[in-house]
C-alpha cells in the first residue's frame, strides 16, 4: 500500500515538472525567432524593437520597427549610460 502511494506521488510530481520544461523550451524558441529578425541592411537596421538596447555598430544609426515599421534612432541615454532605440 505504501509503495503504491509513493509511486502515485512520483507520477503526479513528474506530471507537474514536464509541462514547465515544455513551456520553457517553447518560450526560448519564440524569443530566438524574434531575435533572428533583427538585422542590418546597408546603412539602416530592419526589424528593431523600440526601446531595446542597440548593438555597438548601430550607434547613431536609424532602424525600422518590426511591427509598426516606424523609424527609430539608436540614441545614448545618460540616465542609464546605454544606447536604446528611440523614436526619430
């Protein structure tokens, strides 16, 4: 009886752990596909995320948002000493 109870508890615990692992891997693949869109084309950047940090090669350059297609510029923010995409 005790053995049956322990096995049932182990099965229940494993059922709780597996969905969390599957959800984490699904989230990782979704963020990697979003990141793959971010690219440099000539003198500007396509598919940027407004407010996100800019790479060093984009400092002072322009980019276009991946959803709204609006124009942004990679600008320096003195408040946090980092470069972000700001609406141009």
